[in-house]
């Protein structure tokens, strides 16, 4: 397999700046993000538009919400009684935490409002409903190791058991 372009099974070193609503919200700060291309390690809309780029190549990429963090869902905003939070819990706007639904599903949430005895929380991703504008540069490409290909991520190993010798050793 040639390592001259971004393609499935190649480790990509990606420098990026992410703009949302005219503001920078994330930046690789000169330290490239390494990911294994084609294994859903970055948002789909970005990964798809990196296909075929060469090392050193730069590009502006716009990703629509449906190819990033999805649309914003007003029904994902809830109110919880303050009494459900421990006394030491930092009740602050923007504070991230996890919440378990009645069905046992764990969701990422953040506090978006505080009223008398109620905490308003939002389980939408903070970038849901947003168009993402990336300025990217392919800082480098390398062949993935067998362990990386087996595990589907840079560095290899198993994400569920922590093994560094591949997921087949998880049993």
C-alpha cells in the first residue's frame, strides 16, 4: 500500500484549527493529532474529506451538523431537582458531568441553567447543530502496525481491557 495519500489503514498526523460560529474552539497547537484513518476515530464528515490528501497538503473543510455531532435536540434538555446533586457538587453553568437515564444509559451532560431548586441540564453535544469549519494540514503519514489495524486505533491494544498486545488477548 502506498503511503503517499490519506487512505484507510494509514496513520495520519493531522494539524488542525476548528472554527465554529466565527470563533476558534479547538486547535492542535502545533502537536498533530494522530489517528488511524477509516476506523471512525474522528468525526465522519472530516474523515471523509481528508481522503486522498497528501503529506504537507492543506485544506479548508466544512462539515455539516449531520456529518459531525448531529442536530440539536431541544428534548435533550432536562430539569433536575437540586436535591438530586450531592452537596459538594459544583453547580456551575457549563459544568460537565454524566447522568444515568431511567433505562440505565449513561449520557454526557452539562449544566446550562440554575433556578431556585432546579438545575437545567443539556445532554446534546456542545457542538450539536453547528457547522464545523476546519483548517487542516496533513503533517505526516505512516503505515499502521498490525496491532493498530487489529485494534482500530493508534498505539494498538484493546480499549476494553487495556492490553497492549491486541484485542485477541482480551479473551
